[in-house]
């Protein structure tokens, strides 16, 4: 309605300006025509000769009327310098005094005026007639009545007002069409409703703890909330750019460009483990793009890994409890049979071996979480028929890596090694070495399993790659991907090879199981300020 009102005001203003201009132009045209006709008649041949006659009217009246009809003016009046008429459209007015101002013309100058005479209001021009000596001997007046000027103006006004009305109708119709299209696009929402919805949605997008991405069908990022920017480390100008230009992780990039539906898929970024959901947005049967949510599950995955280790440790302890009960019955029976020495030797043999491993780990490893993890993995491996050998060079006297990172690295590598060794031929053994040196932390895990083909080395660290059947709810193939994520976060490196000495004595030349070596550099110590204490 506001647009229509503005258009009406503009149309009326334009029409008024055109009418005023047309009225001014009509008046000016009438003056110009009257002046031209009067000047032409004053300069016409034979006029001076007719004026010198005793009675100029019989000679001038026919000429004046003929000129009036030919030029389209309403009157041509020839008069003496005193204003007595020689000619007039109404012959009865001949000989009477001209009604109007003639002083300027008598002084030798032509002029125009609007005056009410015998024919009514008219626009007239009065010019002098000079003799050979440039004396004013007569005056010529030519005029057009105001009524004729108005009739001419009204004819122009009909065209002007008609054009204005047509322009107004077109503009109003265009405004109505634009308004209807806007309402279709905004689903009938008005400006206040759109503003309120935007404010609410913007507040929600910035307040939620899940990352949100909106991608169109051309794979351009349309929206990313604060959490998504943080999780994916997106640049400030990410909105509007293709997702291929945003340096995203390969699996997440594949998901965003595929547009497929995803439910709680696990994807890794440089520093986070993300649970990703993706849905298509559809309107009127047409796919408009996808909406993707990102939930940071890094800490949850770390806790899950620790819980898996504890669960395995608990299962190992439960199995050992059953085995301990059997041993206790055996010891009691030996005592009842009077075989005390054999009972003591039988009861302390396993305890001594376990205690030796515990004492050695506690002495060599300052990090209690790592020591507990290795002891738990040793019990778990023993339950599965795998020998877990803690290398003699294991020594971690200072830890500069958070315990969660150690659990992720050592726990996943040892779990994979136990699985590989348990599926291989005897002897089933896993060798673990964790030590610190001047360069940093070195973790080496070797197994007697089948190893990893060189063709699969690169794929082994991608999420979802595994040689085992999926059992966990989140699937297999996440352990090595998490290991690589931790290594990347600490600027370390990981090496994969084969253990040539892993096979039986008669097969030392065959390729053995896999050997994973992780090296994490020691973090740089900030330099002390100049002149200050270190």
C-alpha cells in the first residue's frame, strides 16, 4: 500500500508538472503566433498605400479578414496611432477605439499582453507600422482568444492525463505482482514476523553447542554457526564459498559433497572426533541442499577408550579370579596331602612373575595411568592367549603428554596388536616399548600377526578401514585414525613396518607382523626474557 501511495503521489506530481508546463507552453505559443501574424501583416506590401487613403477601411478590411482566416488567429485589427480601428472581425466595431494598451507600440516597440476586449479575454500582440522616415503611422493588433488557447490546452491535457493514468496502472500492477511474489517467497510472513524469526533463529544458532552447516545443491556453504566454525577451523570468509575450498577432512568433505543422509557417523578433524548427522532440505519436492550437524565427541571417545580398557581389565581380573580359585584349591589339596613344599612353589610361581612385571613397570614408568594401562593390557592379552612382552628399554621418567593422549596411543596400538597376534599362528606375542629420550617420547608396538600390506598402509589410517568385522556400535576402523589424530595434534610422526624376527626360529626370513613406531617431539620451552631469571 505504501508503494501504491508513493506511485500515486509521484504520478499526480508528474501530471501536475506536465499540466503547468503545457499551460505555460500554450500561452507562450499563442503570444508567439500573435506576434508573428501582427508583424507579418504590418510589413505586408501595400499597407502604407492603403493607410494614406482618406478612408483606409474598405481596402484593409478584406485583407485583414483573409489573413485572419489563413493564420488561424481570432482577430487582426489595424488602427491609427490614436487607437481608432480601421478593421475588425465585427464590422460594427470599425471606427471605435481599440480596447487595450497601445502606448508601447506608439513609441515604436512591439509587445504582447492578455486583455479583455470586444471578443472576450485574449492573448494579443501589438506592433507599430512605420513609414519611410521611420515614423509610426499605424498600429496592427493580432490576437487569439483565451477560450481557443484553453481548447488547445484541453486537447493536450487529455493525452497527458491518459498517459499518466496508464503509467499509474502499470506501476500499481507491477507493485501488486512484486508484493505477491514476495509473499510467496516469505511464506506469507510480514517484515515484523521475518525480523522476529531471524532474531530467534540467530540466537538459537549461536547458542547451541552443536555445529551447524547448511550447504546448497552447488556445494556452497550457506551458513555455519559459531560452533561449526570452531570445530572445523573455518576461515572468516567461509560463507558463500564451495566446501571444496575449505580444507576439510577427506571423509567429511565427501559427506558434504555427496548430499547423502547420515546418522551419527564418526568423522575426524585435526583435533576432534565428530558425530555427524546430515539431512536433505526439500521444498515442494525439490531438493534445496543439506543441513549437517556436528557434535564434538572427542572427550567422550577418550573416556570410551578408557572404559573399554577398564572393561577388558575387569574381564581379565574376573578370569584371573576363577584361575586363582582353582590354584587355591590345588594349594589346599597339596597341603592336605602333606606336600607343603610343592604347595608353596606352586602358589608363588605365578605371583612372583606378576609381581616382577608390576615392580618393573612402577619403577620404570612415572605416569601411573600408563603403568595401569600396560598392566591391564598384559592381563587382557594373557586371557586371550597372547604374551604381552614389556620391552626392557621401557622407561618413562618424565611425561609431557596428557594421560588421555597416552591412553589413546598406547591403548589403541596394543589392542590392534593383540587382535592381530591372537588371529595369527603361535607363538602369539606382542612387544611394547615406551621410552623417553632427549628428542621426546617413542612408542613401539610389534606383534606376530599377519602384518599390513604396503598397499594398505595409507588406507589403514582412514576412519572405517579395518581387517575385522564391526562389533562396536560405532563400527571398526577408528583406532588407528584416532592414533594418527593424536600424532598430528602433537606434531609427531608414525612409522609402520614389519618385524623380520617375529616368526618361529625356522622361519626367521619370512616377513613378520606389523611394527608401529610413534615419535612425539618434546615441546619447546619458552625462552626466558632478556635480563630475567630462567
